[in-house]
C-alpha cells in the first residue's frame, strides 16, 4: 500500500511539474516569425450623381446609380532575427472588381533591415512606415509618412524608402526619457517618386521627451522635395481614464493653386499653420469617447471650395472640354485630397461588450466640416469572439448641400462588410 502511495505521489508531482513548470524557451524570441491576415470585403455604393467628384470620376464612363465592389486582401508580415540585426517586412496584395473594372495591386508596405548594437541605439535602412504625431484621425506633424485615412485611422499604410536611427536615453529626474530620431528620405528616379520633387535627400528629425508624465515630440523636415516645416505634439493623462493630446505644425512657403469659377488658376505662396486638439475618455462602463478638432492650414476655405465646385458645374453644363480637363487636373491635386477643407470636427464613441455580448463592439463616428456644416455619419458593428476572426459592418451616410465638402463627394451612402482572418 505504501508503495502505491509513493507511486501516486511521484506521478502527481511529475504531472504538476509538467502542468505548471516554467519553460524559458517558450518566451525566447524566435529567429523567424510570419503572420498576417486575409480579408474579404464587400461594398455597396449609392453614387451621388449630382456631386462634382462623381461627374469628374465618371467622365467618359458609363453612368451609374449604384456600384457593388468586392475586394480580396492578403497582408503578410514577417521578421527575421540575425544576431544584432533584424529584417522585417509587410506586403499588401489586393484584388478588386466591380461592374466597371477589375484591378489588382501588389505592394511592399515595409521592408527594412535594422541593427541594435546597444539597447539604446538602433540604426535601420529600407522601406519604413513611421508614425509621428499623437492625433487619432489626423497628424499635422506626420512629415515623413503618408496621410491617414480618417475613415479608418488604424489601417496599415505604405511607407517610404529611408534611413533612420533611434537614440534613447534615460537622464533621470523629471526628464524620464529622451529619444532622438534622425531621418534621410531620398527622392530620385523611381525611389519615393510620389513624395515630391526629385533629386533631394529630405533630412528630417524628431526629438521625444517624457517630462513629468507628459509626452512631447518636436519634429522638423528641411526644404527639399517639399517645403520646409517644423512642429510639435504633446499627450498627457488628466486622470487615469482621461487623456488630452495636441499637435501643431508650421509649413514655410507652401504653394497652393486656387481657382475661380471660370477656371482661372492663381498660385498662392505663404506660410501655413495646421493644428489639432483632442481628448480621449474611458467611462466606467467601458465606453471610449474620442473627440478631435483639426485645422488644416493647407486646405481650402468654404468660398475657395465653392469656386471649384462651380467650375465643375460650368464645365459639364456647357460641355466645355477644356474646362473639364482643367477641373480634372485640379481634382487630382490639392482639391481632390481627403479632407481638403480647413476646419474639421471628429467624434467617435465605441462600446466594449455592447448589449452584454462579449467581444461585440458597436460604435459611431461623426466627421464634420465646420465651415459648410456638411458631415459624414458612420455607425459600425464589430465582433471578434471567434478565434483569429474579425467581422465588421459599417454604414457611411454623407450629408451636405450642393457646394459643400461632403455634399459634393462621389458617394452619398456606402454599406461595407468584411471578414478578416489572422494567422
């Protein structure tokens, strides 16, 4: 009997050691990692046939009231560690089709090699999507990155080819952390050709400070492919569940084409100031509120935008092909940018475990042009209760009179459904 007790005791100890034992190898960084997601998205668009951007977008195309679009996306992300060096990449492949066209695109979003000879120093080169700024929907100091899509700020973006470094220090005292990030972003030939004028190195830098629990960034980019600019941001917690953030940027000798209703274009040159102020608040019931005011110093005032819309109306009413071509050219530049106005308000409310359903997150987002009072309302449902699967449904409702920002968009309403599987 004693022997059996000893055997049972030893077996229990062995089982417990196996069940609760600590295996350090499980926490070691793997030399190679590969992941990503595959996504299927279905969109149903109600087209705004009276809008300026519909007329321009469907010029010499079959006229449509609605459009159904299917998009398949494969995004891969990998990391290879070799001693003090690391190579990481992110690719994005899309296949899209609707009643008018079939299209596909394969892009390398990021592919960079970095070395870290000491814990506080990193040097890297390659294609990198840096993220500068504290804003949620917009980043005025995002000098070396592509602009966010305010409709989906968390979406991964394609980077630029660059060389950059990071020095991180901990001085101690009130100044807890200090980090310096210099950047060289060359433009020439096929390298970063969409960043601006060719044959420039485009130096830039960011200095980060953590001072008394307040985050600061000071950013600068020299004159080159784009006008010189500088700025700063901050972020601080007013309480454990209430955060405030802001950004400010100054662009020197910014050039902006401005048209009148007859198509006469003048180029304005001057300094432009953009800034943002935002709040993020989490309630006891796990509702997150985000609000931001954004002033776009490079944008168009309500009157300037109306002149462009009147030009489009005149061009298509009279059938003047020269005016149509001029309007098309302007729409492909400054006037066609997302959020090309000067003053916007962004508000988002998101509820965790909505209606008592675990992993169910309903939300609503409002984006308004404060000058012409047009707006976009976006209710959204998201469910992540199935392992590695994200289900999302969104409805975009655009509202505005003729001659307003959201009233002249190509689409007046859009339903979007997608399923994204992570691996």
